[in-house]
C-alpha cells in the first residue's frame, strides 16, 4: 500500500507569488517525468499520484505539498536524484527551503481521486482541513478502535466530501505517535458548523480523550 507525503513550505516573503507557483508547477512536472521513467508501477500523472499544492488559510505564507509514493524509501530515491537536486534549490527565491518539513503517512492514499460515485476527493474539495493528533504509543490500538467508531459521525456530516486518515511513519519520540486525518469542505464555515451538531460532542470527546496535543488547519488547493 502506498504512503502519503506531506511537506510544508514556508514562503520567502509572505504568501506564494504567481512566479512561485509557476516555479513549483515546473518542479512538479519534472518530478512527474521522473516518476514515469523510474517508478513505472505508479499511476501516471500528477493527480492520480495525489500531487497537489495547498495554501494554508490561517497562515497564507505556508503551503502544503502532497504526493503518494509506493514507499518512503521510493520518495527518498527521488529526493536524492539529480533531477530533484536541480529543481528543489531553484525554489529558493520563493520559499525558505531550510524551514521545509515533511513526513509520510503510512498505508493510505489521502489524496486519491478514485472513489465511490459522487464522492468529492480531497484534491477536488474547495477547502480541506488537516488534523494532527499526538497519541501515547500504548494507546494507538485503542485510538484506532474508537476512531473507527466515531469517524462515521464526521463522514455523515461532510458528505459528499471524503474523510481519510492514517499514522505518521517517522517518529521523533517512540513513546508518542501521530495520527493525521483530513476531510473536505465546501467552505471553512461548514467545518465550524459541525461543532453545533448533535453528534459532535461524542466525536470530539473521543478524540480529546486520547490526544495529548492537537493541531487543525485549513487549506485551499492552488496547484
């Protein structure tokens, strides 16, 4: 099963410019060509590979880059390729590359465009929210069980937008695990309305009872 890359880029001087978007678009085209030649088992094309660039609503100077890979190791091969070592430094006029942070979410294609008829994928959603929950490692299985119990409450409210989630692979502290989930919205205000629903109290109480820390941000796709 594939992994999902999540990478955060910080604008060099505020929100990304038109020139910055063009440079990023070019870099993603180069990556797409590399994948076609060096990862033939992967789906062809940027969207089928879950590639997108999103701008954060809360802080527009932050961009989120997404992609699916067969494995974290395969992504590492791309990062070490001559092609990436050429195109990535070329973005330094538009991003503070030293502040780039990325990790992988295991065993899930968060931005898959394929799904049931009528589903709106994360790549197609006008707005997405990305939630990050820090969970004690020994409570991981219990959290999974409870998440599977209550995520239907969120899914029912977000329809036809999808809800997806998975566990971060890389860990700086083995005693803690990070669960990442994302869902689509027609607008940010619709997410706020979820807190007024009957099922929200049960949904939030489960998440809060496990999370030692949490972060939720909204993003809009720009590439």
